[in-house]
């Protein structure tokens, strides 16, 4: 009596939004397969050699011996985690209202919720080009039109943004939000200066557009800087700030936060289908941060990633042709490269994998196919020797391509 | 220069769905505040005295010493957790296709996603009355019309369901899904027999409606039974099964699963905005289950909750007036009561709290205000002495109300 499922019968059941989103394909599907021994510089995984295993184990044991009911039963996210995030935001000058804070499963949860609460098909959103590939995927799934503002040495080009907003307004289009990673941008590693941040938030307030400030890498600076969080700038009632424990603790714990305007937080809460983020992991994170441990850990991470970044920058100077231009990052996980016309990134990555290393072609950071001659190189995951070896391999791939076409 | 936020400016930004869902209020808001010393029998929290603290601590320590990168970096949910769920479903006779399985943050995540992927405002869904209060909240937020099928001693009344489906069809209405908790139903504790399950799934296939089988309590039977999972019945291509580790391990870990038709799973995946459920917790759960530990733990839980249930049933026989009818549960966390006309549940609960104990009024389990003379009493969280004391307090509240009105 078991019958073959009739898929068309199901299609009629789904909501409009569900039918739309299911037809999306990942922008990563066309990447070549890396061999097992490839040194992958493609992804921004955290460095496993510095994961705080001991702190995790002792915190789990400590908190289970304190009050197992509070850690393991139904309950909202641990209040101490809210307090921890509040304290860290306050240290950056934010006047925190606890009602505007929400704990989430990684910042990707917020990026997935944003199009759900803001976008009807055909609506416009604004992103940096290039930007975080996950954000592009989440936003594109909503059926939004995506306007791309170029990223220069100082992050998003604010003159281009101003022109774009004016142009959209002249066509009666009010974009839903501007997504930016102002601090150690993914993928370019650039830092947006204070003056540009102030202009951006003022423009957002003028046009009535939300600014989404993704601050995934803000704690990981290699030298001090004074660029403020957009939450502290005039016009901050138009700012939604996203932060995460993925880069400063571990991605595997999936803990992040969002802080923003009450009307936005109300919708994010309503669409966040889980009632909470689990007492166990939220309390684990706050327990680990006790007695200043987290701030000490972050100081160590800054030194650690600065060292890896410097080693990679030096290897690039040695091994890449002079006409490959790269950004020197001041923080974060990535070096970004601009390739000459005879070295298209996708073809180069194929050759590089044969030489033993891989990177991420720039097209993955754009919604509309740009970035064909750009490359993201992550120094975050591999050891220093592997970073150097990987860059040498990519350099030799560049020379081989030129030799063949010469 | 900081301006007062103009909320109306935000309102225009939101999607239709976001404007709708934010106006929902919780059905729990009108419950009276319990005093700190109230014995709460209202909620189905797990019993903290039997949380496996030692197994958690030793598993964390074991898995971090094995491979910290695999546990703490970016990665999909642990494959071993998929294997564990697969094995448990196969043990119940399900022919598992791994592509149809998804790991989620608690079963409430699935309940929150269901209206998003199925419901446009005005669409119809079918639930049991009473049913799980969280499901009612999630479903109502979508703007769905909710049809309620009464629950009798054998669970959902299938004759009523058949009439409802026929009536809807005569009005050209195809409901999106039927939500049922067939095994130790929340809140009634009833077990739907095999024959009723077969009829339900056959009706779903006949009318082209998805059946959502929420199996939160399925493992916690007090004596053996033979009712099969709907996944094993003819017509199972119309069944979405939801299971959870909340009741057999701990709610605080937020781990659950969904298994169902490929077209449905594709949409659930697309709307689940987090990329995965975290390597740390998914691996922790599978690590804890190793070497048969989880199955032994479940056997202990069955005995433990059966003992508490029996104590509560006996206390009810001693302390409640004879015209208060209660279900005797064969598994799960709850006793359900039907109150005579002179004992409305909300007023009784107010008096009971003065007497030192609380329960959950039946209205919380209905979408449309029914259940005014019903009560859910949880034996899951409190100790046996507190369960008995709580029932005695509620019984004395019943007598006080009658004395006053007499």
C-alpha cells in the first residue's frame, strides 16, 4: 500500500517564501575539490592549536557541581551571559539597554533572520563588495535585489554609498538595510575609519535605512585603533550590531548576540523559533569568561593571529609576482588579493590545488558575479609553516600559468 | 544630535510576516505569579535529581582530549549524532534514509519553522485539543486558522478528524498539516492505539495533508506497548516525525531531530538559518550515548518517572473530590484532570497557589479558549514528597472553593 510520494502534491502545500528559498543553490558548489593533502587557505576556521580545552573541561565540571538544574533544565539563556555581553559593549562606550540584547546561535542565525523580517521579493538591500559569503547566500535567498558598494583601502566607499542611496531615492526605492563589516572586514581585512563610520550612520538615519554592523573580528586587532562601534555614533537608533564568540572562544559553541533598535529586536525575537539558546552552553560561555579569563585569552589571540598574519604577508612579498596587489590586514583572519588580468582566480585556484594549496576565489564574496580577479587567503587556521608553504605553492601556480600563456 | 527613534519609520521597513508575528502575545501571560515557596506542578521540566552530570563531565573531557578541532571549529553537526538517531529510528522499524534526517535546536525549533514553511495567513491547520502550549503559540503567530480535534482516552478522536477533513474539503479547504502527539500526549498523557494511528495516516494520505508526529515522550513508557511510529505505517510519505533529547538526556542541551518527506526536509533546511547545530553539543550528545549508556539511562528514567506518576495518581485518589476525573498516564510527564462546573481552572489555580501549589489551567493547551475546566499536573520536576504535598494542597483548594460557594 506504500505509494511513491507525489512531490507536486507537496509543492502546493508550501508557503510562498518556502517555495522561493528552496530553489537557491550555494555559491560554493562550483569550487574544485581539495585533495586530502592540500594546504587549505580558503576558509576562516579558527586555529585549533589555541582552543581553550582545559578551560572548557574545568568550566563544565565546575558548573555541573554548582547547580545542575540551572544548567540542564528548561530556562532562558543564562542571565550571566547577558551580563557578560553587556559589560563588553559598555567597555566600548555603548549605553546598553538589556531589553535590546538577544543571544543567538552564532551570528549566522541573525543573518538568516534579517531577510525574513525585512524583505519581500523585489526589495533592495545594500552590501559591501566583496563581503561575507554567508551573508550573500542568506540575503539572496529572500529574493532581494542586492546593491553592491565597492570596498577600498578604508572599507566601504561612503561616496559610492551616498550616490547609491540618492539614486535609489530618486527612483522611490527605500532599501531595507545596509550590511557592513567595518572592522577587519571579511574578506578584505580593511578597517573603516571613524569619519567614514560617522558618515555611514548619518546617511542611514537620513534615508531611514537600518545599518547592520557585523563585528565578528572587532576584538582581534593587531595594534590599537580608535574606530568606534556604530552603536556609539549619532544616528545609532538605526544600528543593529552583531557580535560573536566564534572568533574569540570557538565557533563550535555557536554563541553570538544582536543588539539594536527595540522594533527590530522585537521582530528578531518573534522569528527566532527556539525559545532560548540552551542553559548549558550559555552558562558554559559565561562561566569560562569568569575572573577576566576571556580578556586574557583575547590578548593572547591578538598576538597569535598577528604573528601568523605577518608571516603570511612576508611570504606573499617573497613568492607572489609584484603585480599581485594585496591588503595588509590590521586585524582579523584574512589577506585579500587583487589579481592581474592574466590570472583569473578560479583558474588559478585549480592550478594552485595541483601545487598543494587553495584559496577562496573573490566571486564568492559578491552577489552578482564580480570579483573574478580577486582572492581571499586565510591565515587563521593553518600553522605558520603551512601558511608560508601554502603561499609558496600559490606563487608557483601563478608563475606556471604565466609561463604557459607566455 | 541623537534623535528619538521614530518607530513608525521602522514599521514600514518590515516584511508582512514580521509585522504580523510581532503582534502576538503569549498565552501564558495571564498566569498568576507563583510565590517562591509554591510547589509548582505547572511545567514539564525534567527531574534535575537524575541529570547525568558525571556522564556529561567525563564526555566533555574525553572528546576534547580526542580531537579538539573537530569539536570546536566550524563543521556540520556531528555525523555520529546522525548515526545515533538513525539507529534509534531503525530499532523502531523505520527504514531510514539519511537525507531525510535533520538535527535541530530542540523540537521547538521545528515547531517554529513549520508555520514559516507551510502557512499563509488564513490557511488552516489541525491540532489536538488540548495540545502542547508551545505548538499553539508558534502556529497561531502565523495567522493560521486552527481547527481543534478533541482528545479522548485514546488520544485524538479519529472520527472527529475524518468529519473535519471531509467538511473542510466540501468547502474547498486543504489544511496544511495535522499536529499530533500520539504517544503519552502533552497534556493528557494518552496513548493513541495502533489502529487509530493507521486511520490517521491513511486519512492524511487521502486528503494530501502532512501529519506532524511529535514524539517527545515516546521513550518514557511505564509499561511496554505496541503502538508504532507513524513513520512505519502505510502513507508514511505524509509523516514528519519529531524527536528530542530533552526528555531522555536534558532540555538544556537543546538537541532534537526531524525526519520526514524530502520536499519538507528541503524547506526546513532552507529556513533553518543556522548553518548547523554546533560541533560541540552535537558531538557531546553522541559521545554520551556511547557503549549503550543512553539506553541504560532511559531504562532508569522509565522506572523513575513511573514511580512519580504512581505516587501522584494515588495522592489524587486520596485528596481530590470524586467528581474530578483524571487520566492515568501510561508514560510521559503529566496527569490531566477534568473539573466539575463549580471548579473553573483559572480561579482554582489562584486559590491553590495560596494553599502552596500550582498547576497549568487547561486553556493554555487550546488555540480558541476551550479547556476552562481542565488542568495539567506535572509530576516530572518535583520530588515524590512534593508531588504528594502539592496534590494535597490543590485538593484543599478545591474543598475551600466548594465550601465558600456552598
